[in-house]
C-alpha cells in the first residue's frame, strides 16, 4: 500500500549507471515517491538549487563532480536535506569519507530495494522527529543545534559534522550509557552497525577536542557496552 506520506515526498536520485538508476527510480515510484533522476554531480547541484527535495540518493562515483564533492558542497551551502550515499566499496575509509562529507547514511551496492526503502524511512523519520530545542548543555559543555556551535567552559570548539552529531546524541541523554548501535542509529541510521569501529573513531576525536584540554573528563567508556556523558568526582 502506498501511503499519503510517501506520495508527498520528493526524491532526487543521482546515479550515473543508467540501468541502476532506472531500477531504483521504478522501485521508488512504485512505492509512491516522486522521483527526479540525474546522472552527474554537476546536474545534482543544479537541480538541488532549483527545487526542494525531501531526500537525496547520491552515488559516490559520478562523472564531472563526484558524490563526495557534491555532498560537501551542499553542506557548505547550508543545505541539510538528508543524503543517502551509494557506493560499490565497503571498506572503513570509504565509509568515513562519505560520512565526513556530510552524508546521513551509506548503502553498499548491490542492495535490495527493501533495504533502500527502509533506510529512506529511517532517515525521513529521524528528520521529522528532530527536537525543536536549540541549546543542549551538561556541566560546562553546551551545544546549539541551530548554529552548530559547541562551547566548553566558554571556549568555542570546532567540530566536524558527524562529530557534532555524536556529541548531540550523548548530550540528549547525559548519564545514560548508549551502545555503539544506538549512537549509530541516531547519527547514521545503521541497523547492523556493531561490527564497525566508526563510532569509536568519532568518540576518540571528540575526546581529543572535548576532554583532553580540560581537567574534568566528560566522555566515558563502559567496557563491553558503549559510551556515556557523565561527571565523576576524582580524589
């Protein structure tokens, strides 16, 4: 059954392999999405600049301008449209590169249409459920979800986009231990993420920026479980 919600959703598909593009576009349209399809990164930037989209499906390997560059350009413009990145490569460096560029999720080819649709639903659901509150704070740490500014003890701390998202996840539930899978679901919408060390990489980067310059540490590891934002007294 096609829901009225998907009927109102507009998707930009950016894929240079025409057979794959036709297959994906047909599957999305059968599921009720309105789909525009382009084949180059240059066209993707032009189309996004001309019309609003609810979600962008973006292949990494594109002619003229690659998908990573397209995603970075969109984020630099201030465009926060959810981006689901497609790639034929599944090693950790490629995944981190895509996420660092500003992608919200990552799907490896070949994929089943059911999985693509599930990822899309998760992305749009998360976007729709985002809180309206602006400033999150704990101890001497604060994060503004509107300006993307992070401060600790009055000092501005520059963070990459995904570092910011991981910190936001921890700040929304201080004192609670979050598993890697829970953090990944919040930041990337991954369902089977516990075998990847991407979360560990980003937490390590956060510690270097948020904790190392300060005497009081805030980010703690609970071995075998995950991470927690907390204040522990030290004697």
